C-alpha cells in the first residue's frame, strides 16, 4: 500500500447525504492513506474546482471532472467515480494521456433498481397511478387489474439488475425469459430463466423490462419496429436509460392501446419537461429516476468507491474502466 500519510484524497462535490455516509469507519479507511478533504456541492467554476483537487492523489468523484482540470492535477493517480457510467463524467482519453486510472462502482444498486422495476410493474398492472388520482379527485372508480402469477417476464439484458428482477418475479410465480448478447446455458440454469431470441421475447412476454447500458449500440434500441412486436396487452418497464427507447413511438403505442401500459423511471431529457408526452397518459406510471435511490444502495456505493481507491493504492486495482488498465 502507499506509504501511510503520503496521499491526499479529495471528494470535491459531496452532497449532504453523501457527506453523512463518508464518516466513521469509512472515513478512517480513507485517512489511512493520508489527508482526506471533503467539499460540499459542485464547484461553480473550473478555477474553484482546480483549487479543490490540484494536489489530489485520488479523487472520489460524484459528478463531472473537467478535462482541463484533470490535466493540471500532476499528482493524480486514480479517480473513483461513485456510479456506473464513468465515461459520461470523465474524459477517458485525457485520463489515459495523464496516466490516471478511472474506476466505477458496478452492482451497487442492483437490488434497489430491481425492486423499483417490480414496483413499477405492480403499479401499472393494478393501475395504481390512475385510480389514486381519481380517488384524490373525489371519484370512487374501482378498476380491474392484472395478476402477475403465471405471466411471462421478458428481460432485455441480463446483468446484475436483470438477474435480481428475475429472482423477484419468480418468487411471484412468473416465468422468466431473457435476451442477452451472450447467452449461456449454465447461467440460464443457475438463475432459472430461458434465453430466447429478441423477437420471441417481445411477442410472448406479458411484461417487457429493459436492462441495457446506454451506449452507441443501444441508442434507440427499442424502436417503433420492435415496439410493434410487443403483445398488445403487455406492460413495458424501463429502469435502464431513456436513450434506449424511442419515446415518441412508445407514446404512440400507449395512446392507441397497442400496449397496456408502461412504468418509466428514466428519460431522454432529465429533469422531465412539463409538456412531455408521457405526463398526460393515464396508462403510464412515471418516477423521477429514483430506481437507485435508497440508503442501502448509497452505502454500498461508497463502500465500493472507497475500496477502489484503497485497492489501487495497494497495487491491486479493481473496477477499472479507463486509463491504464482500462
């Protein structure tokens, strides 16, 4: 490990909740490396940002790290991004040029997001959003819902969140099928699912749930042609990224009755504009990108983020997504 007391570790953009977590045993672990500096909220200018991190050996990062700032951090060795998509917040080319290793925090919210996907599924299946609004408006409007037991859940993507959602759905008595670019019989058997072709999943599933990363290959993945293949009485769930769905095509299908409903936590534009097409649809349950938001997930996030820095200092880097070894 790096010599005790030699390093400066900086958390340049802590929110109030995050700052409450990096205390006690977590703080002690970081202080074994040397000095730990915590700054509340994002810097208003690059100049202020640079003042915070210029002497850092390691950065625990919550938001973006400007490329020009990183170029001037001559001691910087590792950036631990407290999230998944580090490439959206750190310029990986500059990191490589500067010899800075970039790590992320995979898996920290798998269970939390899976639970939210299930919550959205239940809310849409039982029309909780629309009947709740009716009741608050003084109208007693009972409605028929859908029971999930015996229905088919189709997972598009089968990483950690998809695997956890599969377990939750199976506990409710659902049958689970999945599509992945890397199907494996052993993995299917381990999780009690069946890997199927994408078109078969779309046409046979009662609930279609998206679990894809956002990248060039998945942009607009669920387009109009694929939405047309989904069963007309099916529910679509998206807790992945807004960019993977053609929102206008989805809205059209929901308006026309080509889909029963949708539960959406992520959008192409966030915060969601007040005039967004989903807002006026009674068969859509929308939430403001909160799938990951629980204290348990946040604690896991910082445990992994701190481990990234300590393991790098120990000469055994983990979760490397950019820079040397990325």
